[in-house]
């Protein structure tokens, strides 16, 4: 399924090394992932989310706070008629929680599911591969996805950037792209405790000849925190943590109210 980032030929795994016909080689890391980002294409030494953000996201997600979103994505995949043998790809997969959970839910619903994902953050992919060994992971940019053309049934993309052309290239005809972005009121209470004036998120539109918008919906639910540690994990996995004063952080951590989420979910079909 992976392709060579240097020459775009398919890679095959042989004795712990992914190799293409032109003999470009990429080691399979001990955790099981492969790094398919060429050094010259990296625009910083450690691109993507850092270790602290990754650990905070894992801690937060493991409490199941975003599971209603994952359940809805699994329902949408089943509703929109993909056949039971499904190749699923997570673009900007972070530490793999969504992909692994989705795959589990689809398997429980009777699907054969092969799951893979990429993220530009090496720490994220390391964690993903270490924890979820039933999925395949690569370090790579979503702007140059190292996957063969027309081989994927569903691309899931949650709160991560990507290229529409790349998503269209890897999807099979009629394949689905489930694109999740923050809705206008996402984490509103958190923003209010940090900014004097907090603006709602604005919704973006996919404007591409490759896709038709199949459906779009908003999913909203409250996060009910039990401890300040859970609030801290949420704060740390957002960009707000890195751009706010200690006083503002304390204000949010000590607040007792819940925090609202809102997800804008677009289901796009490749034409
Ligand atoms: C907000 S996190 C979302 C992670 C995961 N989808 C989730 O919802 O938990 C954004 C992720 O996108 C990754 N990322 C940012 N730019 C990227 C790029 N160009 N290619 C691949 N991943 C990227 C970051 O490293 C980070 O893991
Ligand atoms: Zn090659």
C-alpha cells in the first residue's frame, strides 16, 4: 500500500525494510511504522505536534471524551454504503486513537477493515504504532500521502490539514472523505476563559471538482470533567495552552462548568 516518496513506485516489505523497484529503502522502525518523509522535504527538525501535546491528547481521548464523534463517523461510514471489505485511511492521524477505535467499531459491525494512517509528527506516529499494532502507520505529510492511487475506500481527517488533490488521488471512485473541523461553538467555554473576546470558529467549504458534498452535519455534546487533570489534558492538547498566561490557564482549570464541543462533519464523495 505504501509508495516510495522518492520515485512513487510501490514499496514492499522484505526483512524489516520497505523497498521499491528502484532500490530506495526505508527501515521499518521497531514500533512497526515507517518514516516516509524525505529529509529535504521537512521544513523543521520536528514537524507536527510535539510530545507534550501528543501525550495530553492521548490522556484526554482515553477518557472517552470524544467517543461520540468516533461513533458518529463509524455510523456515517456504514450509512453511506461502503462495501464490507474496507480500506480506511486517517490523514493526520495523531497518536492513532480515532483510527484504532473506528476500525474496532467497524469490525464489530461485520466489516473487514484494513486501517492505515499518516502524520507528520514522528512522536505521534511512534506512539500510534506502539499502541495499535493492528493498524499501519507512516510518518508523512498529508500534502504528499505515500499511498498508491485509487486504493482507499474511506479517508478520515479530523482536525488536521491536507490536500484535496491528494485525498482524491488515493480514494477509489465513489470513495468517501469524512472531513471533521471545529464547529462555531467548539470549546467555547475554554476560549472564553482565555480570551477577552472569543470569536466562533468559521466554517470552511471544500471547493473541488473532485468531490461532491454528500452530507454535512453538526455534532455537539458537552464534556463533563471529573477532575482538574482532565481539564488540563484538554487544555494541553489545544494550541491555546501554548499561547496563554498562567492566570488564564488557572481560571479554566478551576472553573466548574462543563465545556461544549461542536464538530462540523462533511461527508464528501469522490466523483
Ligand atoms: C489537532 S491534531 C489532530 C490529530 C488527530 N486527528 C485527532 O483528532 O486526535 C493535528 C495533527 O495533524 C498533524 N499534522 C499537522 N500538519 C500535518 C501535515 N502537513 N501532514 C500530516 N500531519 C500533519 C499534527 O502533527 C497533529 O498530529
Ligand atoms: Zn523509489
